[in-house]
């Protein structure tokens, strides 16, 4: 699922970096690992629990940003005799390294997820594992959870198998290189099939009413003391790669639902008010959205390379705020009896589970274990069952922390972008007004694409803010140190 990505370049002494350092301190982010955890990671890296099956003959490859070294997934794609496709998807087997209730496990439950800042990340696991022994780096033999999913000629899943195996990636590819090779027709079949299968899965997503947001990567560059905001628009290859992960997450959900024990990523349908707010944002950005056009159709019509569309797609992520984790089964009343009423994720438009990023997200290790047991027709290990009652709450707290980091980072970046423009007047639209405080709300600028707080002086006699209407606004505060941007009606 999409997250707002931010990267920052520029001089280390630029005011943005001290503000980000202060943010880490304020949120009590654990920047270093305890000595016992580091020692446990070194021990585990040297002696993982290895599976019996050997799949190292399969020429897997990874597709990630060029600088990534925490590689969760490797794939191999092929055609099936008689028609259709076979997807082999290897996921880093973190459970092969982590001893239940040991130092690594305890620390992972404290951190829950990797935290991303514009100038770096705070990892879930020590680098000896996440960027070393457990990462599916090229020419490194690793234990993995190996998914084999057979698709028909239309891309629909027909059969799923999941088991532990040794794998060996042959190549570390990046999105730009993959896109160039496919466009030029020089990609060998295992890679060329990524486009064929990706497009088929995207069409199936449209048919079932799902939505994949092509959220651009936001980049802030510092130039002569001023900040400039740009976007890296996702390529088609980004979307095709994401479809393989979505396919696996949907297969995982089906396995767990059929077994009666699992943990799903769920999202109810967004309330009308949330979609209504996006109508105001579209108006602010000059995007035509007739009322008869469904949200999903509008999103698919947007070009993330267009700055106005990019800003709108960023705001669309607000519809994902109701997502959560739902555990069930396991023989304990705390997880609920039987399969829950809500099993679907509204954006996926199907049951879905997080299971493809265990180096960066705690829940994926448990989902993989439950799927392995379901596929083998055996009981899951006790350590996995014991965690089910508390795992949704742990993930909720970890997600809240990650969201707080994200929101604060965006505020800091926007304040840095505008810090030299206090007093200037901008064109914007009021996209939100507090119900019981109509002089306070949120304004979306037309240029630059910034969303920030606006406050009208109660003594001005102007009444409440004009929701959904264009407004000239003056920047009254932009302080990276306080992570605060504030406007007032001009």
C-alpha cells in the first residue's frame, strides 16, 4: 500500500537536517540497537535454520530502487505448458534467523516497522540481517518462503503453493533499467513477462473495483539556501512489480481464511465525507471531477508526472487511514471465533494480507508462518499462535508511529520549502473547516502543492472559512524547527 515517500538532498548544514534530528529525539525513535540485539543478529546471521528444499537453480531476480540493500522479494516468471503463467516469489525468511522471545524478537516487537525519514531510515532489524544475511542480495544463498502461484491466460490465480526453500538471486534490477529493457524489447522472458502479467493483473484490479495509487516520490533539493520541490513519478514497471506483491497478499489471505486462522489487512469503504474532501482538493488543483465520475475512474485517469495530479494522488492516501489488522482463529477467544465479518481491503477490493516485506514489517513474519502451516495442512507453531491476540494492537501502534513520522516529515519539508516566503500571498482553496471552530481549517495551495493549516482572526468579523472555495492566503509562519506552516486569509 502506498506511502508518501520523501528524499532530501543538499548540504548537511541546511536547516532541514537539524529539524529532522530534533524530530527523532521528540518521537523517541530508537536510532541504535541494544548490544544484546546486535550480538543475537550476528549469531543468527552466521547460523540460520536452513530448509531441506533447494531452489537455487531457479534464476530469481529482484526489482528495487538502485540504492536498496534490504531486499525482501525476488521473483521468477515463466509460461506454463498449455497456457497461463507461473509466478515464483521468494520472500526473505526472517523466522529462520529470529528465535521466539529472544533479543531480536523482543526488539522487533518494540519497533514493529522500519521508519522512513527524508534523510535515512530506522530499520526494524539490525543491518547484519536486514541488509546482510537475510536480504535476497544477488549471488547470496538465503532461506526463503517460496510462493508458487499458477495463473491462467487471463492472469487469474488457479493454484497456490508455499514452502520453505533455499534460493539464490541472480540479478539486482532497478525500476528504470527494467522499464528501459522492456520498452526496448531486450528483456529476457522472465523479466519481459513482468509486463504481461502486470498488465493482466491491473485489468483484473479494474474489474473487481480495486485501486492502486501511483503516488509520486517527493524530493526536496536545497539550492543556494532555498528549497525546491520535485517529484519522481512511478513508472509502469513500479506498478507491475506491485501487482506481484498484491497477488501474493491476496493468495495469503485466501489461505488463512480457508484454514480459519490468520491475520488480514482490512480497510472499510471510505465515508462520503472523505471523498467529498477530495472533491475540494481537486478543485483547488484545477482537476476536473464531474460528480458522475467515480473516484476510481478519476484516479486511473491521472498522470503522476503532472505536478497537479501528483499532489492530488498524495492526498488520495487519506482514504487509507481506516486500514487495520484483523486476527482470527488460533484457538483463543482473544482473536475471535471464526472468520471475521470484514475480511476485505477496500483499495484492493478483495481479502488481503501483508506477507511480502518481513525485513521491514513485523506482521509479515507471522502471516508467512500461518500460510506455510495452512498450505501444509498442519497446525501453526505455538509462537505464531501466541502472538495473534496482541499483534493487531502492536501493528496499530507501530503504524501510528510511522504515520506520525510521515506527517511530521512532510510538515518539516514544507516549512523548509516556504521558510523564505513568509508574508507572500498565494492562491489556494479551503479543503477542510473544523466543525466547531469555523475560523480554523486546511488550505491547499495551487503552487507550490502544499497543504497546511489556515486560521482566520475571530475578531475580523469575516465569519467562517469558505469551504471549497478559492481564497487568497498569506503565509504567516514557516518554521522547519517547529515543523509548522500557517496561513491566514489575505
